[in-house]
């Protein structure tokens, strides 16, 4: 990204969490944004409440699991701006559960939204960007893409797939002037995290000493990642190193998990108590 340039961006999962904050920050930089979400009514409400400028932010319904939706959004961007500079693949899905409790629907939903949605987005964006001979694809995975998380096995597996896919695509697309970045954040204060408060299976999620804020993650995406186009980013970096160590030494992870689960349960229960009081 060159200083002062106006980018054309597509953001998935823009009705809440990290996606909403990314749209806001991109618009503040005077970039043009196609903000998308599977729930168009919710997206319209957010756009109105957040006062997204109509001349910079356009809205589009996008179920990331559907090829027709992707094709339509990409075509609309092409018709309006004639190019696509950056794709932010942020939409995601999570439902905690131990292996004996998961259903066919749980498996399909994690796979379709978290992996297929990202893969489709990369496919359609790459088609456009290869013709342009430039572009940047940013895929948001998770710290769970670095180390297996018991109780979140489906989510962890789907995010592992996102990370692996992203790193492979980065090699495929480099010669065309296209960068691919995979971002692996620790738990973020979003509805997805609050949902996990009610699942004992998600206790490991709450072992972090500090929950990230959506706006802080968005700042990393819209500044450092856009400027430097790194291959991979972990947030925070130290937790990323620890996660990689756990992945490299599975026996160490198995030893530490009971201790981490006990700590996570305490913090999880504290969050529930605070929520019940408000």
C-alpha cells in the first residue's frame, strides 16, 4: 500500500466484532469498502448506527458458503470500482462441544463457514487480482490454528485449515504480486466469545490474561498488516510463540491442559457472574 492511496476493500462478517471495526477504520482512511454479511438487515442497522459514510461504504448480502453470493459481490465491486485491492476474510463460526456431543450440523457449519467461506473468497479475489497483477488477501484465523484446543476441536480444526490454506496460497500467488496474510488472534471480546461463557467445553478459551478488543485487532489489520503485508501475524506475539511450542510438543500440551482448564473455568465463571449482575 502506498501512502495516500485509496484502496478498494471487501470485508466479510462486517455486521459485528472485528469486521465492523475494520470497516469503520477503513472508512476513516477514506478507503472504499464493500461491507458484507449474511444478515443484510443487521448490516444495515450497524451502518446506520455507526454512521458509515454512504460515499465510501457500500453494503452487500454475502453468505460466504455460497458461490453465487461471492460471484455477485465481486461483480458488483468490479462494476463500481473496476478493481479489488484487499479482501478481509473475517466471517467465522464457533460452537463449543466435546467430541461425543457434536452433531453433523456442527461439523458442516464449522467446515462451511470457517474454511469453505475463506477458500471461496480467496478463489474469487485471486481471479481479479491476478488480472490486476496486485492485491492483498487477509484471512483471519485464530490462535486455535496454532495449537489444538480440546472442547473446541471443530473450530480449532477449521482454523488450522485456514492457516494451512493461507500459507499455501501465499506461495502460489506471490509471483503475481498478490500477498496473502493469515492473522491468528487470541480470544477477542465479541459475541462469539460471550457465547462461550455458557459452555464448560470452552474453558480453555478463558486462560488468556487479557482478552483482545475488536478495535485493537482491527487496528493491526488496517495498519501494520496492510503496510507490511506479512505472511503471518499472531496476536499477541508471545502467546503465538507459546502456542507454537505446544503444537511442537503435544505431550507438554497434554500435561498442561488440566491446569489450564482449571484456571480457565475460574475466569469463565467470573465472567458469567459479572454478566448476571449487569
